[in-house]
């Protein structure tokens, strides 16, 4: 058990040599601008929380950021990672926002660095809403083998689009097995006017709507995402395809 923990500490140290995460500028906003929040962690001090951002934060709302594991049995490694060799981590990331009234759309970018075991892809959500885009930013084979050894260092970005604007957002995800070492977390939020629904892939410029949006919608439908419930009625049906086509034909103003 001690050997496994020391190995995990070594993995955590290896992760700190990677470059920093991306900024949200490519997604249409700048940190510190109106209706944004930002928090980033490189070191955690309490497995069950609270953990305040240590790299940086922008948070005019007063509602605290937090990252913690609720599975139990996790520890803090010497390099400040949250790690468990007894249970899969059940991670919560709390991001403050503004609770703005009126029509709004909130976009959330979550970036996570893990070592060893990876995140269970189907587990990540905000109140049951799945990310619309998942981008693997970096992957490094850590070698080794056996319980608690090997695996990968992985940096992943998740983009969410949510209707309205809440006081805070709780992002949840689980490890796919024991031995996940949570190395680094970054979360950005931005609230603005609702975007064009048919622009599923979030492209900018001209033309905004392309065949890629149809593929994006189909991917969301197959994944069972709440985004694909275009008509807002019950579960996902063929009516949602017709609804999306109508919205596509109407275009984006």
C-alpha cells in the first residue's frame, strides 16, 4: 500500500512539468471580463475540501470555489494531488456565478489533469447536463504496470452550455477505477445572451451554420444529451430532429 502511494506521488510530480491549460479566449471571452468567473488549482490541501484556488481566481460574486472528493478514503499526496487507492474518486468542482435574471446562457469550461487511472467519460455532468465538446489536450504514457502503477497523464477540456444563469455550478465526475490522482483543475464560466441554438458546434465567422452542426446534433442525440431535446418535450424523439431542422432553416440572427 505504501509502495502504491509513493508511486502515485511520483506520477503527480511528473505532471507538474506540463504547460498550463488554455485560456477561454478561443471560446469568445476573456478572463476578468463582465459576467465571468475563473478558478485554478495546482495544489489541494484537503481531500474532502474545502480547497480554494491556489494558482489564481476571478470571483466578484463572493460565492466560494471548491474542489473535493466525496467517495471517502482519498488522501493528499506530497505534491498536493487528491488520490485514492481504495475507491474511485467522486469529484465535485464548485464554480460560482452571478444568478442573473432574464434570458441568458452560461458557458462553462472545465480543464482537468489526471495521472494514472482516467475519468469515466459518461460520468461528467452539471446537474445531469453533459458537455457538448470534449477535447483531449495532452496525453503521456507513464509506463509501469500492476495495481496503482502506470496509466497516463491526461489533460482534458470539457465545454458545457447551460440555459439561464445559476448562483453556482457543481461539476461532477468519477474515476473509472481506483488509483486516479487528481493533479490540476481549472474552471471558467461566462454568462451572456443566448446563442443560436442551431450552431451546435459553436463555430464563429461566416457561415456560422454548416453541415458540421447536423453531425454535432446527431452526436448529442446519440449521447442522450439534454441539448438534443430541441422541442423541450419529454425524452429524445424524431420530433427533436424536425425541431433542429426548423431552427437551422431559420438561421442565426
